[in-house]
């Protein structure tokens, strides 16, 4: 597994999905696409295995160096605290 980033924030869109920020760095050496398997490890040790559901455009008032992405429905924002580590399990 490759470490990608630590979660800074999660934007919850009711009835849609959660968007994880900052996302995958544009300088990451391999292309990562929708469907790629990721593993999230929370600060309390919980492991969440999921996939990238889509890449999102967010205006945070400054140029982004990362590509924020959403994860499938079913994982609550409360399960994704800041500081959780995101790893790429496999490339698709």
C-alpha cells in the first residue's frame, strides 16, 4: 500500500457522497482513477476499505495541489476524522 495523504477535512453532501480533502497530489507518480481501492486508517486504528467514486472540483480560495475525491455512499463523515491516513491499495 502507498501512503497518499492525511485527511484534512471531509465535505458531506447530503444524499450524495463525502468528499475527502486534500486528495491525491497532482505530483503522484502513477495515474489513479475512479474505482481505485483505498484503505483509510483512522487515528483510533479503525480500518475502512473502499474505493474512489469520483474526483471533485472544490474552490478553496487558492490553487489546489491535490485532486479531492468522493467515496461511495455508506461511509459517514463521522467515520473520517481529520488525521486519518489514506493509502492506495491497488491501481485500477
